C-alpha cells in the first residue's frame, strides 16, 4: 500500500516540476515579473529622498 502512495506522490512531484518549468519559460519569454512601481513614482520617491522629505 505504501508503495502505491509513494509512486503516486513521485508522479505528482514530477507534474509539479514540469508545470513550474513551463511557467518559468513563459515568464522569461514575457520579460519576467512586471515592476511593482511605475518609473515616474520611483523618480519622485528618489527626488523626495534626496531633498530630505522622506526618512528611510
């Protein structure tokens, strides 16, 4: 009985590995994860930090 459960678990692990590789390939083709902040927000935050308006 435990052999059957072990083989099913191994098969499922292989399916997870395949889906992960496929997802990473798609993400790489799209340029990866999109940035969390828009470029103009980053520029404004850096300007404020340089001007002493923000404590980091």
